[in-house]
C-alpha cells in the first residue's frame, strides 16, 4: 500500500516537473488519467476502503476553500510551494503591472515579505496573458514546488487567479499587520476557472 502511494506521488510529481514538455491541458489530463489507473488498481485489490481513503487526494476529494468554487481543480497536498524572502513576481506583460503591485502590497501586509516585481527569478509567481483563454476573466493557476504560474485571459483573469491563490493561504493572510509563526505555503495545485 505505501509503495503504491509512493508510486502515485512520484508519478504526479514527475508530471508537474515536466511542465515544458506538454501543453497545460494535456499535462493536467495526464495526471488525472494516471491517478485513475492507480485508483482502479487499488479497487481491484482487497481492503477497498483503506485504499480509497489513502488515494482520496488523487480524485479531487481534497477540497479547496475558495469562492467562487473553480470549474476544475486537482490538488496534491504531499508537496508544497513555500513563500520566503527570495519570492518575487515576474510580470510577462505591462498591462499586468497594476495587478502584480496590488498583490505584492497585499502579501507584504500580513506576511512581511516584500515581493519585488522583476523580469526573471527563481521561486517566483509568473503572471501571463493567455490568448487561448475561454473568456477574458478565465484563469489557470499552476502551483509547483518551485514556482507559481497564473495564465489569465486579461488582467482581470490574472487578478482572479491571484485572489484564488490568496484564499488558499492560511486565514492570517487577511491580517492588517505582520503575523509571525505562520507557514506561508500552498499545496501543489492546478486550478482552471472561467
């Protein structure tokens, strides 16, 4: 059982690390397919209930508390992205600067982290405009262990993606002053909404 869990986690982690090799849609579909195969294999073995509980995060049973609830999402809570002093925001289009500046101010208020807006960085939040988005307010959010990517149909879409990201952080993010002793991190996640 633990070997199957390790296999499943590795398969998911491997897919998230191969982000340059596949389109976003195909990569997400691949993760769901592999998870379904692992779950089916577990169901065919004995101790169905135990297997289902151990693999619940593979089939979107892990709930995310965001409003409005996204159209589609997948969460892998075994790996996390951690905000730290090196975290930055990379804007790939000038029209996204106001949204990036607003997010940076919001984060600094409660975390104390000054997230500069830069052209290039590791451990960054990358903001992109996506011409293929279904609507101007659509967004796709990818949270990896070493970066976050948000693709929006317009600056409004990127804004909504950032607000979803804020809602996934600990509730102390709403504080008007810096809160110490909080782990500012997010689980590996893919969210699509429009």
